[in-house]
């Protein structure tokens, strides 16, 4: 949450037309204190935050949002309960992904969302107990729009269980189109795709799928999606635990070349 808070403070300062140095002078702050605020590291009180936003002439609604983010950033993690009919397209997750320099995904049952095609999304959504039929088209648009981050400038690493690629979501034609799309996407140098084979049996990721986000400036965060909410974790104990899972998956998964060959075999 510190990342979203810091970005909000940075945006507030930018729209004010003043430099961070000038605002620090007006507030009688050290520049290091201002730097901590815009980098989401805290270092200011809630009252000081409100003073800063007042100098920047931030609208009341944005002040309320940033104060709420400030309070939540003091916690080890936070829960989000989406209300827009798009359960896994939490606005905060999208914001975090746009700020991240590296996104690592472990997906146990489905093709990772960044790589899903429209027909696959529709077929999976129609079987979901948490998605209303009236919301499916909006979900497809949101998922496809989210894929715009798949561009050079950041790194994407996907660990995917083989069962996710063999599960016939939507039937043979949809799965063939989906696997073909993945195969084509893997020519991009900034995407790494590693398959955890069924043959190894039990594996390190059996506790469930998750996404790890790494940043150039901020500390990492892990996102876990449940039936009706999204959970962000950023305390050291949790981050270390999920990093250990990824390290073990790295040892258990096929390498990138072997993974591509397995996809080719599935297509054949």
C-alpha cells in the first residue's frame, strides 16, 4: 500500500506546479522527509500529510483517499473487496502492476491472467461461482486492458502447473487458440514461462496461486486472490515465505526451452 500512497503524494505535488524542494521549504521539512513521503516510506504524521495536501490544493475526495491509504500502509497487509462486478480486477492491483519493475506469477489451475485470450476468459468466467453473467463482458474487457502492461521495460516470470495447460477450458478449439497465443507471446524476451510438470507429483506451490510484485524504489508485495476479495501482503515474514516458494518452484519447473517444447507437444 506504501507504493500506491507514495504515487498519490507524487501526483499531488506534480499537479501543484511546485517542486518537492519548494514544498519542503514551505512546510519547514528536511528534503529527506519529503523524499520518504513520495517513496511511500512514511516518515510523516497524518496531520503533516494533510498539511502537505492542503498546500498542493488537492480535492477533498483525493485527500480522503490518500489519508485512507496512509492509515492502511501502517498495516502488514490489507484486504480489498471489489464492488464493480470484476472480482479479480482490483484497482489497487492494477496500480501496483503498473508501478512494478518485475512481476512473478505462480498459477496452479489456470493460464495466468496476463496471457489469457478472450474466449478462454469467457469460458472460465461462465463456470465461476463468483462472477455474474451480466458482468462477464466487463470482466473480459478489464482483463484484456490489463494486458497492456506486457511491454518492454519490465520483466514477467510465470510459473504454471502443467494441469493448467491441460485443463480443457472452453473445449479443444479454445485451448488450442490459448496455447498458440502463449507460444507466440514467448518470443518476447521480457517474458519467461516455466512449467511445473505433473510428473513430479507434490510440489512447492500446492498452497495456492499468487503474484509477487517487485519495484525499483519500494519494497515487494504479494497479492493473493480469493473467492470474493484480494489480499496484499508486505510484511517480511510473508514475503520471505512466498519467495521461498518461488525459489523451490524454480528448482522444480522445466526450463524455458523445455516448457516451450511441452506447449508444442500439447498443440500437436
